[in-house]
């Protein structure tokens, strides 16, 4: 089931965007805030203690490497990993830099998923609004429908592929702790960006704070 959750979330988000064609971004921002707090809580409560139990003195370095790597990816994705997709220009072809950076991000997220069901849930909740935002953006930019489908289905497959790779490629299994630490850094950056980005008027509203608290509580319960 861990393999399927992130995949289903992206496909569901793609379908919802095509069927509902959401106009208001406020509800998506609330869902993003929830997913960000849930991801951060899972990372701190579950993943972080696990990697430090190995007594590997370089873990902190790998976490910082993950943060730096995600910052570099965002130069190309323009922050699409946390819902930042702007512009109203017509797109005639797949934006390859966005596509490649998002796929790398999703692939790496999949590595620790096989051993953490709560992380699979968190990534699924995170990918749902991202899929809706991306699909809506591409539709409004008049990107070819086949290109949109190819983009989204490939993006959907990346996290499960990362999970499969971590489970079945022997060379990668030897570096599970280090790869998990890098993913922790990536999740730190993504989730904290979502949480601490200001709302309209640079203020946290009650609804957003409530969703953040709900995400934290759910992570604790799981």
C-alpha cells in the first residue's frame, strides 16, 4: 500500500483538477499547510530519531546536503514542490526543467517510504494539492492534453519507483541511512517553507493555524 498511496494521490489530484477546475486557491493553501505540518512532524518524530540511532557522526552533514540540494532543485522548479506555479502564458511544450526537478524530488521522497507508512500518507497528502495546482496551471496555459497526462502520470510514478529502487537495488540498501538523511533535509525545507510562508497580508489566519495543528496531531497519533 505504501507504493500506491503517492501514486493514487497524484492521479486523483489530476482528475479533480480536470473535473472540478478549482478557481479558489484558499482551500488548496489550507491543504498544503496541513500536509506541510504533517510531513514536518513525521520527519521530526519518526525519521530523525531513526537516522541518529545509527550513531553515524556525518548524519547532520547529509541532512544539510538534502536542504541544499532541494534549494538547487527549486531554482529549476520555481517552487512547484510547495505550490508555487505562476504565470498565465501559453505553453506549447512540456517545461523540461520543471519536469526533471519535480521527478528527482519525488523519486528521492520515495526511498524511505517502504519502511514508513506514515510518511507515505504524508507524501500522498502533499502530492494531492500539488497535482491539482500543476494540472490547473497547465490547463490554463493551454498545454496539450496528452502532454499534461504524460507529465502527471510520470510524476505520479516517481515516488513508487524510488521506493522500489530502495528495496531492490542492493547498492542503494548499503546507504539507506545516508539517503534517508538527505530526504530528511529535503522534507525539512519543503515542509517548513509551506508552513512558514505567510498568507495574504503576511498573516497566519485561524484556519491555516488550525490545519497546521491538525497535521501535527495526526502525525503524533500515527
